[in-house]
C-alpha cells in the first residue's frame, strides 16, 4: 500500500484556480472593475492563462504579479487586453465598413463597455453594435449614436 503524504501533494487545478481568483478579487485595485473581466484558465502543470480585459496597462501588470505570487502557480501567460487596445480594435472595425465609418472617430471602450458615438443610419448602428459585441473583451455595448438621415435634404424650389 502506497502512503501519500498530504503535505507533499501537488495542489490541484481547482485549488490553484480558487487561490488565483481570491488573489485577484481580494485586491482593492482590481476588485471593482477589472477582476470580474479577467478569465482564468489553469492547466495540470500549474500554468495560468489570463484572458479578457482590464482598464489599464498597470492593472494588467498588477494582475500578473498577483497571480505569480500564488502558491502552486508555475507560470503565467498574460493575454489581458486594455480598454485602449479594445478601443483601437473597435475603431478599426468601424472604419472598415462604409456604413459605420461615421461612428469610428468618437466611439470608445471604457471599463469594458463599448460606447458608440457619432452619426449613422439605424441599420449602420445595428451593424456597429454587432461588431462591438463580437470583440473579445468587450462585455457590453451602449449606443449613444445619433440617427443620420438616409436621404439628404434638398431645397424645394419656390414659385416666383
């Protein structure tokens, strides 16, 4: 019969995952906005993959430091993206579609929420909402765009 020494057993994936979550959600600098947006994946070797998005590069670095300090973590692959990176990707997607180009300049991502701003037709706004929602790391879309008229107004000739 093989005797296991509990104090020498490797931590399970579930135990490491729980410890990582507690570390991220327990830090007041990440707790409110960033920790809920971070996806965690732990493999059987104790390597942690951080995915999703955070507000700033500093929050990305902090999350990685906190995870590296967790007992049982053998490595960290940090694939977290910032709101600025998501904003850049959103604007690039909007610029590629002729219908949504009017939303490109002023739309942005803040705390993971895409805010569509500018002027576009109703159909273009629906397309922009789908585009934004498809970007990994964006957790919601808020449409503040104005409806642009599809038909340009032309002056009506007056009888003289």
